[in-house]
C-alpha cells in the first residue's frame, strides 16, 4: 500500500469516472482550489491519488485515499487509530525539537467538520495526507544499509507511540498475528481437507505439526503479561518506509491501516521474513532461499539503536521472532492451499504451496543460524 515511487516509474493514470476527485477534495480543509489529480503509487488495497491544488498561487500536492471498507470493515475506527498515532508522533517529535517533524510522520488534513476523514455521498471513507517530498519507497531491498534504515524507522515508529495516551488502539484485523489461532485454523483446514489435498503435502503438514509449541510462545507471554503490548505497525515491509532521496535515511513510516496493539516482536520478525532472503516469496527453487546474516545484522543494528524501550525478554526473543513470523506466514499459505486457495491471490495451481515451501526453507535457515543471530542481538 505504499504511495511513493521513483519518479521514473511513477503511475499517473486517469481517474475512474466513479470518483469526482474535485468534489471529494472539497470535503477537506485544504483552503485551496483543486487543479488536478491522478492515480498514484503501487498499492493494491486502497484507492490512492495524488492531487494538486492552488494555494494563493502556489501549487501544493496532497495524497488523497479511499479506505477499502471491504478489507477494513470499520474504517472510521481505523481512522481514529491513524489520527491518534500520527498526532502523538508529531507531538513527541516537536517536543524533542525535531526540525522537520512534519516530514517524519504522516500528517492528516482534517475534513471541513474537523474529523480526520470525510465521507462521500456513497458512504466511502476518504482521507488526505500532506505530501512528503524528496523521498520515496522501494519494493526490493538493495543493500544492508537499506535494512539498517528501514529497521531504524520502524523502531522509531514504535518509540513515538510507546506512551500513547488513552485506551488501546482499535484492532483493525483481530488476531492478525495470534499464532495460536493461526495454528488452530491450520488444524481445522487439515481436518476438513475439502479438496483431498492433504495426502500430497504430508511432509509440509508434519513440519508444522512438529513446531506447534513455537506457535504458542509469544501469545502466552503476552497473555501472562511477561511481554508488553505496544503500538505496532504489523506490515513492516521495505516499501512501507520512505527513504530520503539524498541521504537514504528512513524518513517516515507509511501505510498505518494495520497499526494496532501487538508485540514489538511481530514487527521485527516480519522484517526478518521479508528482508533477509534473496529469493522471492514464491520462488520454486528453494535452494535459493537463505537467511543472510549480513542483512539480519543490519536489521538488528538499526532496530536496536532506535527501540531503546525494549525489555530484556523482548531483546532475547528478537532472533526467534524471525522464525515465528516466517512460520506463521508459511502456515497461512498452507492453510489456504488446503481449503482451495480462497484468500491469497494465486497465478498457478500450486502457487500457495510454493510460497509455503519458501517459508519452510527460510525457517530452517534461521534455525541453523539461531545461535549466531543471538550473539548479533547481544552485540547491539
């Protein structure tokens, strides 16, 4: 759902007739005249547009988004999460004397009624962000240095929300990383086996069954209060961090729709899953899948430098989190394969099975290097 691309590949597509961007923009307190708008970015869930307005003779750009209510069933509660998190981040940055605070957090433009969103005549929920210039996102990791910056940015994001006042955030996707419930769903799919696929993937099934205990570890620690609940992003891919065009520094974390209560381990673990292997998530040749220690060390360095709030147990479990989140994703792929590929979009008959096997291979690579990973974390 990232909304910034290199200018050379930036999308600029005609706006669908179903949305009158001029009319929608007029619902927000832009204090400007609408000039133009076009589809923008590489996201697949929300409808995203970059609009240009004239503010007293000055051309200013904004990001206008429609929240996909088919995916996010309670978009207004989601927008309250976004409002609270971005307002708190800005408050902390300004309190710290940050000179470019509005560049280091997403900033919502209020609607005319003061709300952080506006609804059109059809009930669609829209939002406007200020446009962050001279920075962009990348879809592929190009260097360990990028890993450092991405991890530091997500660590800073958690740090900015560490003392969020008020009630816990709304859970936009309930039990998103509850690996105990993910394992139960896997068992249910295995028992039902509606397409009779289980017999052909017994090796993969047995692999997950022998690791059931790992699925309960973090969930139990959270339930017992041994691990704290934090404000977490829950989608910590490279393309959800904007990197400065000149310095390469991680400037701003974007795509906050899955921001909700969770464990810091979920965010770090998913960084390990998505950043350390050179192979694609659906690579058929699993010999290409490996956890590159250089990239893990870069993640550990950037994250630990920023996430100074971590408890001793959180630090100790950082290497394990990479295994857990990779295993969770593989389990979800296999569950979907067993029930007939009803959740993840596929492009070939055994696409979800290929995805499952890459995750298994990555977990095995992590398991083989766990002691070294532990030493890396201890060093930072």
